[in-house]
């Protein structure tokens, strides 16, 4: 069976964009693959955050992954599978500073800040370890992650060439099309869990908050004779609302004004989030169950990754 792997960093609250663009396709593909979905809590340490904030984000994201329906997958926390950090160091021994210095996130953040953490420089190697430990033949990625997979392939090939065949070189594939949800306040950029709150709908936003955010969503100042129409260049805000409406099961057939469009989008989004929020409330009231699911998943991950790590250690002479 095909193996799928995806990790989400608890760097902010999961959003409607995460649900429609990634989590829902992940949920729908569980029966056709052996799925490993993790919380990359170690990656969250590349930027400063308090321990309390991190713990709360991990707890919320853990329950939400179950609430959206990923209960037929192996769910785990990255930090609970020591092979991730152990293999990362072995891969650092074949990666180069030139490669890591060219990674876009490090270049952008180091330009904006006087100092950055060393982990921001090295985390792409940890990401490579995250992937290579599970030996997937294909890794579905968007354009923003292509550079990381290319580095993973380069490091794996160099390791194999230097020490012998250990790793499967993953092929980059385009993931199944999910809805591309844009920021409500700045519809020319993607909705982000770490972006401004005003432009993002969090999965746990109550209906009144969803209504307020959508009511304030950017449309445009030139309604014209046919204001509610999709046009990514001329009407990015309207187009975004139309795509959200469709992705949430609504219809714009009888919608002719911006007000009616926003009302329809609000109703559709609230209906989409309601069962997730209800399931989350049950899970949040039973944290021991959530912990048990993730501990069981981490145990399976340790079994799956142990032979790969052992082969890598033996290959380098350890």
C-alpha cells in the first residue's frame, strides 16, 4: 500500500485554509494509503515562543486532527519519535552550509532580524529526516515546499553515494487539488495559521466571529453590472469568497450582491465547521484519549523508523 506522510507545525491556529486545502484531502485519502500524519513540534522551536504557548498549540492541534476525521491514520508527535533527531544529525554530516544558506525561509527571516536561531538554519535537514525515515516513494508538495524536497533528494543521494544505498529518493508529486483559500483581508496571499488574525478563519472560531470576519472581507470598489463573478486578477476578494462558498458546499446561483455573497459564505462556513467544533469539544473534554491515540501512533512510528535509522548508523560506521 502507498505510504503518505505529512507534518503540520503548531505555529498558529489551524484555519479554514488548512482544512479545505490539506486536511480534508488527507481525510478523504485515508482508505487508499498507509497514512502517517504528525505534529512537527520540534520545528516550532525555530522561532521564540513560551513553553505554555507551545503546549497549548500542540494540545489544540492534536485534538483538531482527530476532530477533522484523521482517526484512520497513524497520528504522532515528532518529538516522541527520537529517530527524527538522530537521523537529522547524520544527514547534517553530509549536507553543506551552502545548501542550507540558500533556503528561502532562512534567507528571508535572517534579512528581517538581526539574529536568528541556529535551528532555523538547520531545520531543513530535520525535515529531510522526517521524510526519509518513512521511505515514501512520492511526496506531494506545493510550490512553497518544493525546495525542501529537492534538498531532501540531494542529501539522500549524497548519503547513498558516500555510504551505500540506504534511502529511497522520494519523487515530487503535485497533491490532489484542494481549495486554495486566500486571506480575507489580503486576498492576493494565502490564508495562513501564522498570519494576521483578521484575515484568517480559525477552525475553532465561533459563528459570531466567523460572521464578523467575513463581513469585513475585502471585495472591490467597482461592482459594475455583474459584481459577483470570479476574476482572480480584477476581483481577487470576490473570487476568494466564491471559492470558499463552493468548497463548503454552498452555491452562488442566486447571489447578486456582495452582502448576499458574504451572508451565503458565512452560512456555508459555519455549517462546515460545526461538526468539527462539536467533535473537538468532546475530545478536549477527554485529553487522556487524545494522548493515548498519539502515544499509540508514536509507538508505531518508532517501530517503522528503527530499521531505517539502524541502517543509516551502520552505513556511516556507528
